[in-house]
């Protein structure tokens, strides 16, 4: 019980650090904004602590199948920290140069990075456009690296791990196995949907942010903290859906393999696989 509580407390602390990083590292953050950030950080920490302090599943998927959530959170934390440095102007020279070069390479017509820069007003100074371009490119790189790392684990059979028991019901607490239809077909459909949505979001989110700018105003969108979270969400949500799609497909294949093994000639089909 003590290790579980310690792990939950550490995760809650990391959530506080992640949420507070933009407010602490960016200039021009007012007192009211700081108070709101503190409230959100504490609220998020409380939810994470309650989830991981419990021995039973709650709402977090794949909680008992590491390192799925560790990769996702680690990628988001790295993204938020790097974006806070880049957009806040506190990044070291080598990081700014790398972000500028990567942004220039990925800035081509209809690319997700080009679409992100279009959320800015047309009269935005070129220096701010370049800063956002580099930040978006770095966020895309971190997100792609996270997804590729998980895909490699799946391809090598290292997730959920050889010889490790995988309980579908505790790792997918919101998945109803009795909803009807073959479970492997439903998992395959969910996998295809998540993969398709994950590929589409890098193009959809900039369009939504651009439409939102018409309501909240360009000054709000140009606020450094707003840009950090918009770009971080742009990279994180897409990567998370792609990882979830890979995970659901992997689970479907595991269930099929277990069924084939259980139905093999000379083996009791009622014996556990």
C-alpha cells in the first residue's frame, strides 16, 4: 500500500509541475491567471492521486499496462517544457536554432506545421510566426517520437510484455465487453477509428483554433500561455489517439492468438490460455 501511495503522490507532483511550468516560465502572467493555474494544477493532482492511490481501476486506461501512460505523460511534459522555453524566449541558442531549422523543413503547403502558423492573425510579426513554427515543429517531433517508441514496443512484443498477465477489464474500464458483437471486431473498429482520428487531428485542430480566434479574439490567442497549450494539445491529442489505436489493435491480436492456442488439437478448449 505504501509504494502505491508513494507512486500516486509522485504522479500528482509531476502533474502540478507540468501544469505550472508555462505560468512560471512565461513572461506577462498576471496574478489572476496564476491563481487559476494553481487551482487547475491542484485539481488535476487530486484526480491523479485518487486514481493511482486506488487498487481498483477507475477512468485511466492501461493503468496496469506500463509504459503506455508513462510514455504519454512523459511526451506531454517534455512538450510543455520545450514550448515554454521556445515561446517564452528562454530557450538556449542550440534549441532555438534546431527549432528554426526543423520548422523551416516541415513548413510546406498543407503540412500540419504550416496550418498551425495560420491560426495567427495576418499582421503577426514574422519573428512571432517563426517562433510558433519552430515550437510546432518541436512539438510534432516529440509526439512522433513518443508514438514511434510505443509502436516499436508493440512490434517487438514488449507491450504489454511477454509472460505478463494482461487483464482487459481493468485496463479498459470504460470498455463494455457485453455491448454485443465479437470483442475482437469491436477492438479492431476502435483501433481503426483512433488511428484515423489521430492522423486527422493535426489538420483539424488548427482549423478549430482559427475558428475560435474569431470568438475569443486574436490577442487572447497570441498570449504565450495560450499558444503553449494549443500547440501542446495539438501534438498530444493526436499522439495519444495513435497510441490508443495501436494498443487496441495489439489487444485484438492477442485475443485471437489465445483463441487459436486454446482451440489447438489435443488441447482442452476450456483450459485457460
